[in-house]
């Protein structure tokens, strides 16, 4: 959850045309600048335990606590700060497959939220002394400041192979002398997907983050309501370049958003957990569906895509090990081109023709539902590796969704033009509605 701050460094509206009083929010890295002394790395012995009985010894860093959650892996060679601050990792233990973590340190302004969201970090080799002139601290400092534990000297290749073969699983790690206590805790743990994770990461109250934003020619930007299911900062930056953005809690009722802010379009963000959870995610889905039924332009990314899939009557299901990394190939079925994309998700929307692809052994999936969008849809994008659905287009409404991350933090910029597609879609909608009003 991001907070207003007098010392923060995230302010996407700052310096934008027409904006005179842009609010400022905390960046997770800001906390490093606020501490005068830093805790040294002791390298005490730790133990990592998996639900299948796997046991791995290593050295602890970051906060001196116990990390517990769902063990997942990400394949990015860089972008570890962005990954650790991505709210979509809420409730998970994040394993970095790239063997070296922290070589360029932590940088102010690169975080994707105001905090660190994984409940623990696993790596092979930890760089304690970063080599970059702009670094303000190490990964150890970063995790310790946010009270998140980490464990290094782990055979992450072996862990990744295990997760790929058997699926993501529950795990716990901490001081080796507490192994028996952690074993008992592991046996009673429940998956984080059962928690209302979206409610934990959404903003607490709605706010315009670039009030009065205009083009360089002084024309006001269109107002966009953003449903925050765990949004990444760089998505907000990209949207602020094109719209006047109202940052809204995921569970803010649709009518309240319309009455208070009167937006011309809606956007649903990425976020953690099960999209079918009976909590804040369901509220966001209902608002999204109402916006579609009203004919407003709508775009969804990641969890926002999954919520649209549920609203379209499709089921969502847990993937064996998810897609997490900066090298996921996505095929555009309309252009027949492949985009290399950044992704971070553990659930998918079922294919209307082929059903569930690459499902998790647990068989977790949503109930069958009805299409509440008053619109038909088609699959526009699929993953070139496993064929899973990566995006939907509505056939008679100005709406589309994508499972991947065009804001590219971290990751390639192949899909960044999709923000421009949405901007053009909104402009066309406003032009057509103005014509209707003038004829009336």
C-alpha cells in the first residue's frame, strides 16, 4: 500500500504540463536514506524447508526472522529491485534463478511500490558490496530495513527444477537451530492464495496523482480511473503520460468512482493471489464489468486481465509454476508476431476452446460463471511456450486485456505500444460519443 509522503520520491505527475500540486508517495528505497546505521551481515546458518520434504542449508541475510510462503522463481538477469517491490509477489518466497543477486545495489526511484512484498528471498550468491555509483545500499540493507528475511548459498538451480517438475509449493526458512519448530509450522501452513492479498496491497483512498494534467498544447488529458489491485509504479507513470489518473482502491464501488471522479475510462491493474478470491478482487471485477456494460473504454493488465476473463464467464486456474521473468514469448494471433514480454503471474484464464493448459497439480480453479459483460470476446494473445491465454479483445466494446506487462520494469519494451493502443481507443470513444451528443 503506497502512502503520501513529504520525503518520498515517487511522483509521476511532478513536472507534467498543467500539474501544479502533484502528490508524492514513498518509494521502497527511500527507507534506506532514512536510517543512520545499518545492520551488518552476520552470515548465520539457515535452513530452507519445502513441503515435499526438501531440506537445504544456507546463510541468512536481511531481517533475522522466519520467511514462509509459496516458493516461486523468477528468471530475470536484472531488475531484482523491481521484482522485490512488485505487489504481485505478495505472500510468496521469491527465488532468483540468476546466480548473482545485488551486484548493482539498490537505487532510489527504481522500486515498483513503497515496500517489499515477498515474504522471503532466496538466492545463490549475494553481493554484499554493490558496484554502482548510484547505489544507496545493498540487497541485505534493503531487506533488513523492510524486515524481510533472505537466505543465500542455496542451490537455486535444483530448487527451480523441482518447482518446474512438481509445481510451486509451500516453504519456510530461518535459523537452523529452529528447524524443528519450522517443520511443525510448515505442516500447518495454508496457501497464501486463500488470503485477501489484493486488500493488503491496494491504496487506502482514491486520489488524483497528476491533477490538471494537460498536453504540451494545454489541452486537458482524459480522466482515467485506475483500479489498484497491486499496481506497479511504472504502470502509473505510463498512464500519467496519457491521462489524468485517479488512483482508486480495488474495493471502491463503481458508482462511488463515477459520482466522485466522473472518469471517461477504466483500467484494472496487476496484483497478487487468486483472481477468484471472494474479497477485494471480486469487488474490482464487478466494477470492471459495470464499466464494460456502460460502454466505457477498459484495459486490464495481469490480474486485471484475469478479472475480465472471469467476468466473461471463463474460469481461472492455478498454473504449475507460473510465468515470472523478462523473457516470455507472446504470440499476437492477429498480426502473427511474437513479442518478448515481462510477466509475473501464477494464475491464468482458461482457453475457451482448449480449456486449462499447464495446470498446477493442486487443481485449483474457479467455479464456472456467466458472461456478465454484455459482450462477446476473442483470444488475441497466447503464450508461445505453453499456449496459455495472454490477452482478450472484446468484439463490440472498446476494451482489451493482456496478461503480460507492457510497462517493462523489469523487462523488454516490445509491448509498450499497447498503452498507445488504449489511448487511441479512448480518444476514438470520446470522439464518437461527442458526435452522438451533437446529433441529439
